[in-house]
């Protein structure tokens, strides 16, 4: 057996860890999927009938009822349909919580507590439980009760104030940075708390917010404001720390490049046969180039417009100057690099057949992530999970009559 084959037989890092996923849409489900990819047993607890809201989203239909978005955020999970508003449904969750290591929920702040399922209740039956709440604005503060969505977090954190071009209407980041970023911060804290609980026997409560996440991403912009006293403004593709470092127009479109230190700047001017720019008092130093960014772009684009983007990307890279094309998603996923990095994979699904999924964003050499379970059908594993709790058929029938699994 090869070393690689032996490594692939090693247990995944989170094997044996049980996670209760009481979340919907993006940040919570994405966070729990990452734990599942690393071997955790993730039990997705969904409202009967409708399930996770994302099952019916996206505006185009698959073969079955579940959207492709749901199928890309819920692999490696089991689904149990459970009505947490019913006493019977709550009793099942409490039984599941006794042996769980992690619970992640993204209900409106206070909702789980009002259901009688808050951290104060669950820690009494399982002191080592790590209980993570994801919300738009956190569990405290005057905005805590507001609905939490990526767009609002981007707007109210300051992120949208620096996104787009000067004098343009408000623009959000093209991808949900607050949602996905919050998922990552939540997992970072959750796993740290889980490691601590293994040592101390005591879990803890984690409060993760999209708003806090978006603010945490603003390091350069916030430091610029604190240092100068001036609120940062949108810069398009430019960079507030150095220039030129942005998209440039050329003969057949745009490409990105960065001569972001003095050595690369001089090298760029010589490569373009524009040595006069080296001595131009507007561009001699980085701070002068930043102060005269529009004029700098205009001068460089005079030369860049003489050739196409492929020429400039190849030429700049060959001379040690960072550059790259601006790719669409089909072009990015179709690139040889994305193929080598396995950024598209296909998973088997009982209704859809082969389903495309975005590949694993980080690569573990010894225990690589695995797709062990297809994204579950709503309630697909309800009976299986109940059997693991030791509930016999009579007890399960009683729970059904009492509305634990919906009408």
C-alpha cells in the first residue's frame, strides 16, 4: 500500500465529534458543512414541511425540490425534521444535546432561549457543549434584534462605503463576505472552544455576528481612518497602500497588475520603454503616485492600450511583475489551475444524480477532507437518528402523535 493510500485511511480530524446544525441559509450551514468535511457527524435539524429556506431558493429548478445552493452548503450531513415549537420536538433535541459536542444555530437572538433551548438550559444537561450562535448583529447591542443578512452587515459595518468607484451609487461586494467570513470566524472559535472543553470538561457560549465579521475585515481601511482622520472612500480596483496596483485598460479589455514597490515600478517603466515616468515628479515615490493616481493610470494606459491583455499579462509575469487576467466564473473554473486544484467536484445525489460542488478551499495532506454523505433530503435520517437515541417504535409513534416531526 502506498503512503498516500495509508494516509487516506487515517481517521479524519473530527471523526467522533457530533454537531447539531440548527441553522438555515448560509453562514450556519456553511460552517457546519466545513465541520462535516473534516469528519464530524453533523445532524441538521430542520423545520418539518419546508426545511432549510435555501432548499427552495435560487429561482431555477433542479430535478428535485432542493436548490443547487442548498446542495453546495449541506453535504456530509444527516437531516432530521423536528418541530422545535412542540414539547415533543424539544424533548428530542434535548436528548440529542446530551451527547453532542457542538451546537450551531442562527435563529434571531433570543429565539432559542424563548423555546427553552438556550445555552443556559443545555449546559445543565451537557456542561462540555460548545454552543455557537450566529446572527446579523450579535446577541447584545441596540441592533441585536434586527434581521441579519449579508447586505445589511456590509452596509452598516462600513464595507459598502469603500466598495465600488468614486461617485458611484452604493455597491456591495460581489460575494457574501459577511456570511462566509462569519462562518469561518465561527468555526475558528468553535473548534478552539471544543479543544478547550476536551481539556477542562467545560464548554462555552460563542456569539458570532456578520456585522463584527465585516468590521474585522476592514483592517486597512480602519487604520487609514484612525491614522489620517479621514474616512476612506471607494477606490474601484485601486489600493490605498500603493500604486500602480489595479485594473488597467488595454487594447481588448482590462487586466490587473501591480508594481507595488519602488523596484517593480522602475522595472515596469523600463519594460514599457517609459523611462521618463521614473523621473516624473508626480510619480517618483509611492506617496506621490498615490496622490496622483488618476494621472498615473492615464499615463500607463497610453502604453497598455497598444497591446491586448494576454500580451501584457504574459510580458509582465515574464519580467517578475505581478499581473493576471480578469476571469468570469466559467473561465476561472475552466482554467487548468482550478482543475489541478480540484476546485470543482461532483457528488452523487439520490434525486439529482451527479451534482457539481465547489471543491475544498484548503488542502490537508495527511487527512484530506472527504465527501461521505450527499446533501440530505429533508428528514431523510429522522428514523436513523431516533434509533441511535435508543427510542423504540412505540416511543417514536408517541412523539409523532405529539407533533415532534410536524403535522
